[in-house]
DNA sequence: GCCAACGTTGGC
DNA sequence: GCCAACGTTGGC
C-alpha cells in the first residue's frame, strides 16, 4: 500500500534553528508549533513527504533548502514540560493538544530563494498559496506538486 | 523598531 | 456568543 507523496513548507527563524543546524543534527523533532492550523498540517504528514525549509525574520527571508518527513505526527513532549517555553498547562497526556513530526535534512540550496523573488511568481503559484497570501503567518503549510516543482526550478 | 494582520483570551 | 484587549508573527 503506497500513498501519494505530499509536500509542505516549514518556517523557522535561523537565529533559533537554521538549515545549518538541521544539517548538523541530521534529524530534528519539530517542536514548539502552537498554532492549530499548523498542527493540523503536521498531523496530515506522512513519512517520505517533502519539505521546503524557509527562513523567516532574517535579512533575506526565503526558501533555503529541502528536508524529508521521517515520522508521522506524535505528541510534542515539550507541552508537558513545565520548564519548557512551550509548556501548555491545559494539555493532558490522555488528550495531547500539540503534535510534531521528525524532520530530516536533505539538501541546502546553493542560494537562498528570496521571498521577494517568489512573489514575482504569484500568478503561477496561485492566490491560495499561504506563503505569499497577504497577512498569512502560517508556519507549516501545504505545497502542491506543481508549486514544489516551480519553486525548486527557481533555485 | 514599526506596524498590519491574525489568533487567543476572557469579561459580559 | 460577542468582541475588545492583548500577544505574536514576520515583512519591511
């Protein structure tokens, strides 16, 4: 039983966790996501799905490389840790509120593909693409096969 | 540092 | 269930 490979885009702030950090550690549990839409997207992920890594809140915001999903979603342990910034007192182990997936480094682009440049392809990418939708702050978002192909061709 | 956009919280 | 207040995101 095979399934269709799906694609996603995941943001991080390079000051906190960059693609170089991911390359160093190899695989990272993507913890700390505390937005329901982003969480639901992670719950829809499966092993083998493709990820575009995006750097936000930095000199040149943009796509910096690719990664792979290497686990299905499971409860984010940091929600249960009172010492963690991501502690959620309203979450229980019986019914965990927040999930994460394990993300493995795949490839770093030769250059950052800047948001500014991505926006120039808004027509081809489509108005519904959350990365360039006005006011969208979603940190984990779906990417279609066509969008994936186009964005990789811009590297 | 500014600020627009958005999500969440909590009083009523 | 409404909505004002507040906190956060993230480009610029």
